[in-house]
C-alpha cells in the first residue's frame, strides 16, 4: 500500500514541478539528488567488470535519460489523471517485450489485453482532452510522449533485471543512473538557456520527492516486496497506483473525470489483468531480480 501511494503520486507531483521548471531540467535535478544517494548506498559494491560497462551506460541513457525525459514531456502535455493511468501501461509493455526478449510466445489473451489497453488510452485521452486550464488539458502530443516513455521504461526494467542478476542491483542502479544524468546535463543546459525557469518551494519539494521517494526508496521497497511476498501480491501495486494518482490529481488540479475517462480506466486495468496474469515472461524477470536481492 505504501509503494502504491509513493509511486501513484509521482505523476501529480511531477506535474507540480513542471509548472515552473522545464521537463529536461526537472529530470536532471531529480537525478542530481538520486545519483549521490545510489552511489552512497552502493559504496562498497561499485566495482564492475569491463564487459558490463557498455550495457549499463546504454541502459542508463535509454531508461534514465530517454524514458524519464519523455515521461516529463508527456506529463506536461496531459492532465495528471491521464498521465497516471497511461503510465499504468508500463507493466503491459514489460510483459510483451519480455516475451520477445526471452523468445516466448505471446498468448492471444495477452494481445487482447494490449488492444484493450490501447482502446482505453484512446478513451482516457478523449475523456480528459478539454481541461479547465492548461494544467488539466490533454493533448495528442502529450499522450504520444507518454506512450514512448512507457515502452522505453518497460525495456529499462527488463534489461536492468538481467544486468542486476549478473552484477548486483545496487551497482547497476547507481551506474546507470549516473550515465543517464551525464547524458541529460548538456540537454538541460541548452534548455535553461532558452526556457524560463523558476525555483519555488513547490518545485523543490517535487524534485526531492521524485528523487528520494520515487526513484531511490521506491526501488528498494519494490525489491523488498519481490523478495518477501508472492509475485501476484507484489504486483497488486500496479492496480492500486492509478487509484491514488487519479484521486490526488482530482484533488490538486480539479481534473474532470467523466464517463469516457472512467471507461478508459476500466479498459486499461482490464488489459493489464489479461496481460499480467500467470505470465511466464513476467515471472522470469521477477525471479531474476528476486534471486539477486536474496543474494
């Protein structure tokens, strides 16, 4: 429940940060805090063999730089409620990409779940398109950025699980976060030169929450759940996240949640249930991470 709250609030809180800080810079500031925390936690386990470096750097650039920056652009172009429910599609892409990665067949039920989720995304976008202001409006561009982010982050989860099984969770998390930060910083410098930015108390709180709670604490809490609970119980967080995120979005921004939006939420969560239930590819990824954290 705690993890569902922590991760569920991530999109609404990102939306708060984006009110005064542009997307790339918000991501850079988030990881400027998260990276030292990762390095501190992994201090005695930072050594990695040479053959691991290229894969971890590529993973960091893809997952941290591309995945999080596109997510920020997506959130900027959507209501927080729409962003929250579209981010719930990440586990669906995890299952599909993992099946491809491990050469496992994708069942008809899983394709049906994927199609249901995409239909739900369309309804969510249509049901939240006209907001009461710029903060609550959903655009086609915002939805597109969010979907790109979901696919990239799904790939990041799969590949990081594989690398963590070989080299350890802490060093992989620390080094790929550092690689992503190094890739983001020059882009952030260019953005700052051309986009207005204001550091407010709300923005600082948003950055601290995203760095310490979502990125660092959320990761360790997730690994703890995988280690101590059955996978089906740990996976329940993916169904609860949108509940907290949408509730927070409605309270913070006054998002309008109409019939189309509600139908889209049902389709997306139903698609997630179809794709995720008793899936061998998903179990394989989780087992790798669980084995490593036990070691």
